[in-house]
């Protein structure tokens, strides 16, 4: 899991949030390999 790696590398767990969206919020069609490939992603949002 990406969050575990971030914490392991020194970022406090109090400074990050995460949630898995899975099939609930795809950005492409899961009906073909290209779409599934686009849906396998990690998104980061920097909050100051």
C-alpha cells in the first residue's frame, strides 16, 4: 500500500489521508485492457 510506504519513509500518518476508490470511481471503461490500465492509479493531492 502506498500509504504504508509514505509513513515508512518518515511522513507522519497524521499528515496523510487515503481511501480506496476501486470500481466506484473509474476514470475509463473497465470493458477493455486500455481502460483497466488507466484505472489502476494512485492520485495525490497536496494540501498546505
